[in-house]
């Protein structure tokens, strides 16, 4: 089974000119989903990882699956205003304007090793902000794993201080 | 371990007068999370369930965990405008105004048995709309499972045609 064949192109979503990579066919097929999780975890030593953090909302899907598989706690990273308790926040630039993400202040403890998870690496702005949130908490970014990387956007450069894994390249 | 003790009350979130039930401490503890998933699944015969559907965003967390455990495909149900492919949509009333949720048209096939998942049953409006989405697709709501039920809001009455399970009652 080639996971890449299950990724569905959606032209002009969410805005005109963007070809969105739809991962829902992977999640709908339990064998494809299991394979994607196996591959997303295979470059990391989970005995050295304390917790898994995933970015809202598709990062929850892959992050929870990794957390379950390796018996780790899960830390949700969300858009501003969605997490109910006290948070650290990090603002980053988008093409037009800014965005802010948050993490609960008690989610990551000092010196804990965190694996960060999202479905797709594009420009790397959101994931770079997520890594800063982990570091603000005193935690360490042990690694970052994506299902998909859009190589032509060169997001890896923005994350060059971290160990990155991605499975499917476009 | 009493899961109820891990649910954190957040006064005045998201708006003044509401006491929000924060489930993030359950997810942060892998043993508590595993226990919650074991309990959320225990009243259902998974050999008769085809897919698990979860409601954005905390329903993704518990839904994916159940889908992984029982080797089922996962169907995301999201707020309007978030799913990239063609969708069915369902609009329902909130205290002030309306909300709309969507499901991809190819997520559920005719006569498939679907287990619906969310973290919390309040008034039942969102879950009732989710059940209608499954039925619009020709699927059957095999059951509905929540971690938490706010008994005093009587949401169960709105879902009286369905088999419902919930673990923690307030």
C-alpha cells in the first residue's frame, strides 16, 4: 500500500490557488492509518520521550495515535482562546497577519523530552511556534514528526535546530 | 484511580457563568487516558461497529483512541468550512444563534454502523446534529459514547433514540 496514493488533492482550499492535501482517506482506512503511525514513529527512541504534543486539529489525530501506541501523555497545542486553563502563548507571522497558539502551563515539565506532531509541514511557522511553547515550559523538543512535507516550501529550514521526520514528500 | 478527580473545573470559561470541565489532565496521564478509553468502549460490541466518528476537537482525541484500540477507520466531524472535500452539513440551535457541522460525503457508507464519540454531553445539540449527519450518509448510529455527562442539562433526552454511554457524571 502506497500511503501517498491515499492523499487527496483539493484545489483552491482553503483559498484560491492552494492545493490542499487531504489526509482523511488515510484516517478512514485503519491499515493505512496504522502504517502511517508506524512510519511516523520509527525514527525516534520512545524510551527517551516523556510526552507527545500535537497541534490542533489534525495534529491531535496523529499525535494521539502515537501517544496511545507508546503509552505517553498527550499535550494539546491549540489556537488562542481554546484551552481553558492558564497558558503560555506564542505568536507567529502568516502570509497576511499573525496567528497565536497556546499550551497549558502545566502540560510540560522542566527537562521533559517532547515529540511534536502535526499532519503536514508547509512553511514551518506553526511548528516553530509550537517548539517555542515547549521551550518556554522548560521542556526539550526531542523531535518533530509529520506525515507529509511540502518540500518546495522549505519549511525544514525554519526548523533546522530540531530533528525532523516526514514520511510523504510533495 | 478515580477519573472524576482528574477533571478540572474552570470557572467562567468560555463565557461568564459557565463552569468548564477540563479533560486535559486525563489525557496528560497515559494510565488515566487508557482507563477512560477502556471504559468508553466497554458497553459496545466492536465486532458490529464499522467506523468511529468523533466531533472536533476533543472528540478527535477520544475517538482516535477508540479507533486505534479496535482497529476501525476514523471519521472527523468538523465545524463548517474546515473539511476540504464535499460534505453533508447539519445546522442546529445554540442558546444564541446557530451552528453548523459537516462530514465528508464519502466517510460513511450505506448501512455502516457508526460509533459517535465526544468528550462531554451537555445539551446534546451538537451530538444530535452529528447523528443526523451519519443518517444523511445512509449509515446507522450504533451508539454514542462520552467521557462526561452533565446530568442536570438533560442532553440524554435529545438523544433518546440512541444507545448512549457516559462514564463520569456531574
